[in-house]
C-alpha cells in the first residue's frame, strides 16, 4: 500500500493556488478513478482509498503543520517510508515540469520541512511540481496566488502527467517511473 500525500492549505480561499498543487493532483486522480474523500476531523485529514493500492491523503492542517497528519497515517496504516510519496509545489522548477525523487531535503518548503521533522527522516519519495519563481513578487505572496489564465493550459497538462505518473508508480514501480517522468523536454 502506498500513501500519496498531496500538500496544500485547507479552505476555498486556497483551493486553486500554486501552493495547493499537491491537493489538485490528488483531486484529479480521485475524479479520474471515481473516488471520494472522507473527512476525518479528529485526524485533520481527508482520505480516499484507491483499490488496495494507495491511500490519498490531504492534510487539513495548514502547510507548515502537514507532518502531524502524515505521521498519524504512516503509523496507523503501518506504511514504510519508501511507500510514502509527497506531492508538492516547487518554485525551483519551471511551471510545466515535474520531478520524482526517491529522497531529499525540504528545499525551503515548509510543508516538506514539517513532514521531515515529524518523521525524523527525509528518506521518502516525493513528486515536485514546478510553479516557477516570481520575478516581481514575494515568494510567500506568489505561492498563495492563483494561476494566471495563460498558465492554466500548462497546469492542466501537469495534472494529467502527474496522475499518469501516480498510476505508473503503482503499476511499474518508483524507479521506472522516475526514469520515465524525469526527462526535461
């Protein structure tokens, strides 16, 4: 069983922001596979189950507290760290690019930092979704902004690609999926 954790912030205000790219990927995956999320208020999470292959997790804490929810579900479902895949926005990649890694650091991302600190370990896979870096805006303001009309076609393409990558991770494994999707075109 995999645990696919998409990072984002709860609430309508943030739903379509760059920082919620991880949530958007899981929402797209769930829609494609006719899954619905169940809210666990006591655990501050939304969860959907994809067959017996993956749990889809959206922490309902704010980004910098995501680690608490991840740790709860890792322990509750006895999921090894190599089967945790965190999906999140990354300002160091251009919009339209994804990168799948088997491990790594937080790279300044507060959600990833929270998870690494909660687990006491950074040796778990992740999918980085490029959002680009702003040239004339503070990064905090930028990640909480919505995608522009010009960016929307790229966003839809990334969502489609990320969902295919998740399916391939389940069916082909992490390494083959990394080799397939980490090609910059």
